[in-house]
């Protein structure tokens, strides 16, 4: 015999929140779980949906023409170094333009290092261009620009910022530690904006 009162109670307990927001992000082991837990602890109106990390990578491996990959933009890329580490970066330009900039920065650095008359200020400026150039200046290692990989794509700069930090965390990179310091702050900022939108005008005046 079915208990109708029990069924009614279950139906009342079922959440019917139609205002929940869904966000899609690349899954990164150990990091994605912590981010999801952080979001749930702050608000129930946002739910993260994680996509496989190799989904975008598999798509690009099917491209027959390598130039197609280099002409893409709004993406996260990975450049391997001969030492086994890699450099993770983002660009809103076409990928071939960003790679050209990296090559130019490295070549300029090498010229300054070979010139005994180079001003210290010019050398410091060259090294500060990126963590990639800094790694070259410290180790004289070579990056394989021809083996560049596209890790993720996104249309918004804010999404690129988060994805870049996630991929830096997930890889053995030469990127500086400060490149990921804003990761938790960024998610807290998203939550604060979401909570602020849900407040009434009276509540906003009180904050």
C-alpha cells in the first residue's frame, strides 16, 4: 500500500529552483573538485559542469592543415621546453602572431646577452616580457614552438583568465607562481557579483 502522505512530503522537498545558473569549465583533477565545493559553499544558484580536458585537444588533432590551428584565436596554448616543462599562455590574437611575438622576444634577449654593452635596463625589460623568456634567460633552454598545443578555447577574456590559471595548475610549467594567485579570488568575485544581483535595492543600500 502506497503512503500518499509520504509521497506528498517527498514532492515538497524536491527543489524547483529555476534560477540556477550553469557554467561549463574544463575538468582538472583535484582542482575542479575544490572549485565546485567552494561555489556550493557560497551559493546554491550556480552549478558547474565540467567537460573532459582532452575534448578540445582531440578536435584539433583531426585537423589536416596545420595552418588552420595557427590561425585560431581566443585560446589557451602550451609550448613545450626541452627540459620537460612547458609554458602556458593565452591569446586573443591569432596563434601564429602570438608565437611570432614569443620568438621575437627570445631572439632579442639572446642578442642583448651576447652584447657586453647592453644596458641592464634593456635586459631586464626583455626578461620581463614573459615567464617563457625568463626561463630562457636563466637556463638557455629551447622551446619547441612547432609543437604548440591548443588546450582550450573561450570567447570571453574572463573565461580565458580562469582557464589559463587552471591549466597552469594542472601542468609542469615555467609560469610564475603569481600567475595563479588570483584563482580563488576570481571565483569569490564571481560569487559576490551573483549575490549582489540577488539583493534588493534596500539591501544594497545597507552594504
